[in-house]
């Protein structure tokens, strides 16, 4: 079992920055991938960025060059630095961890943190 708690959301003006953090507890040794998803009102949840335990990263096209994800060496946290934010980035941001034990994969989600970009 892994528990995830997000923090760092809030209200920011267009062009501003925010840094989201997700702290993991429990069986963090089994975490293979941590990622950030977001869900805007009326839209499906989408993958924004992910980081593997080997530091391989993935970014959605819409955030490339603006967002940077990083995972702590102890695999107990993942961060999302968000720069040059636009109103289109407004959403609830969720942290997700994928664990692996043998051939069994499990997904864990945080409770979400609201990011609002508005003037």
C-alpha cells in the first residue's frame, strides 16, 4: 500500500509559476513510476507528466518546455514545477504512483490539488 498527499496548488496569474509536490508513504520501495494527471471541468483526466525510478520522463505536448517533473531519490516524493502557466492549465492535479511486486502492478492516487490560472 502507498499513500499519496499532494500540496502546492493555488491561484496564480497567467505567466506565473507553481510547484506541486506529492509525498508518498508506505511501501515506497515498490514504486516504479510516479506521475501527474489533471482533470479540468467537463474534461477527461489526462496524463501531464511522469517520472520513472530510472529518471525517465514523459510530458504531454501541451506542457513540454513549461513543466518539469522530478522524483526524489528515495522515491518518496515527486514534484512538478510549472512555469509560464496559462488559463488552459486550470484543473485539479492528481498524483499517481505505480508499484510493482513481481508481476503485479498497482495504481495509487492522491486526493488532488486545485490549480487555477486566472487574472
